[in-house]
């Protein structure tokens, strides 16, 4: 079971190394609107969030930001909110969306 889960994660990370499809970015944006906007500003100039939650654009601009790192963070709960932990495919889409904000 554990190995299967690892394999699924490895496969989806491998998929991430190819150019993120526009569809994945769009899917990630829809997921962000659903799960992340109550705390994060998810688009340039849009929405309001908690002041201490970094904007998604700020995350994208960080030195060393990568879709793989973002995806693995997004698969863990943070701020004690269960719905901040997304399954791998969704986390990959969210990470692709965040990285698409990188200037
Ligand atoms: C309950 C409020 C809340 C929700 C909902 C939330 N976040 Fe966060 N998030 C925060 C706060 C506050 C921080 C900064 C503190 C920290 O890193 O834990 C943060 C930090 C982050 C970080 C940066 C972690 C780092 O490396 O410093 C990422 C990436 C992130 N959130 C992604 C998401 C995604 C994707 C969603 C939606 C699935 C989401 N968050 C939903 C409040 C939230």
C-alpha cells in the first residue's frame, strides 16, 4: 500500500517535470479558489487574505521555488486546516498554478 502510494507520487512528480499543461494550471486555479482563498491572495491584485499568509505570487517568486517543493508542501496540512492538505494530483495542479505566477 505504502509502496503504491509512493509510486503514485513519483509518477505524478515525473509528470511535473514536463511543461505543465495549461489545463493543469487552470485546474490548479479552480482548486485554489475553492480551498485556499480564505487565507491566501491567489492572483495578482485579486482578493483579500490573511495578512500573514503569503500571496501565491510571493511564493512563486521565492528563490528556489519549484513545483515539486510546492506540491510536497501542499500534500501536508498546514495551519491546522485539514483541507489545506490536497492529494498528489491536486497538489501538483496547485503547484503548477502557483509556478505559473512566476514572472
Ligand atoms: C487557514 C488559512 C489557510 C488556508 C485555508 C491555506 N493556507 Fe497556505 N498558508 C497559510 C499561512 C498563515 C501560511 C504562512 C505560515 C506557514 O507557512 O504555515 C501559509 C503558507 C503556505 C505556503 C508556504 C509554505 C512555505 O514553504 O513557507 C504554501 C505553499 C501554501 N500555504 C499553500 C496553500 C494552498 C495550496 C492552499 C489551498 C489548498 C492553502 N495554502 C490554504 C494559511 C492558509
